[in-house]
């Protein structure tokens, strides 16, 4: 077993447990707890939850089972990103040792069946784009694909003020996190349901529910956004002047999920609404 002393620590996979754990920092173990939720624990036995995904994997994976092959592994990975969002060491590991992350997802897939065969971090890089302000604006003006957008802010000064950070943009073929300072955005694309709907079991609203609810967490991670008990915050500094809260802004997880749920009602589909199989 690797030494957990900070000075000599090396990230590693603890394969001695029944469920594998990725130890990405001293006393920080990421694992698929009970096979249905990713959690960061303070010890290798899965005790002391210090970060977890708010929803379970169970229904998400039912939906994921017939998604396009390139999208399927991202569902479980998004749960990992949500659980480990506050921890810089996790994001550093993704950049510095992607092979270890790939190996962890592979052994977890073998044990827990998370539909992540042949997962590769590098494939995510090819799917995520950084797009210029003009392209972002053009996408929001395209009625053929644009569905909804909403600003998000982080809490500062003990919850007495908010710093507007950007916009979450939901479309039929992508999710985008736009930066309020530069106007640029992280964009993660996926197939438009209208091009694949005949080949999958999920209804249109089920499909967009899982795409918007889950893939957004990967982009939140790219943008350095963290949602915890105190609301939305950023892992990085910002130079935005704080403002009074705008009631239309996303400031915590519940508002985010409500926004996705409400956006699904804008999809013209006669099937029953399912808000992301959560």
C-alpha cells in the first residue's frame, strides 16, 4: 500500500477492497459506494463522506445502457466529477496522470458495471471545445437547437453577496458553460436526439434529462465550479465585483436541477417527462 504521508504520497488505486478506490490525496478515497453512488471518503473503508454525487447511479445507468457508445461512459464519470468537485488534487490527477484515472474507471466498471468500457480521458478532451463569444451567441440565437439558458453565481462574503460567473446554456446537441468575463465557453457536444431517437429506447425528454443533468458536471469541473452545502463557489479566483443576488441565478444544486427540469418542458415531445432518470 502507498504511503499516505503528504510529503511522500503517490496517487494510487487501492484494489485490496471489494470495491476499488482511487486514493488521489492523503485520506481522500474515491469509490463507487455500494455500487450506486460515487463518494469521496476519508478512509479506505468508505467511511466519512466528504464529497458525493447528489443522485444515485441506478436509474442513470439504465438510461445510459442504450446511449451512443461514445457518450455512455461519461454518465458515471460525471458522477465522479460531481463527488470530487471541491478537491484540486483530483483535477490535477486528471491532467497529470490520466492513465491512473482510466485504470480506476476500468476496474470499477468490472466490479460495478458502470457502462464505461474502453473509457479514456483523452476522448473527453476531444469532445469538449472552448468556443469564442460570437459562436456562443450564435448558438443561443439558433431556434433549431437552443432550448434554454440561465446565469449562475457564486456566494461570497458569507452569503451576503454574489459574484456572477456566467451562463449555463442547454441545447439539443450540447451543454455550454459560458464565462461572464470573456464570453467564451466550455462546450460538450452530443448527438441531437432527432438523429438517434429511432435507435434508442429512451424518450426525448429522458435523453435530454440525462444529457443536461449529467454532462454539465463535467463542464462545471472544467470551469472550476463547486456546488457544496454553501452553494456555488469557484476553485479559482475571480475579479468580478459582487452584486446583490438575482433570483433568476443558479446558486446551488437544487436550483440547477429545477432549471433542467423546467427546460425539459420546452422540449416538444408527447411522452411523459422524466427529469434525467434521477
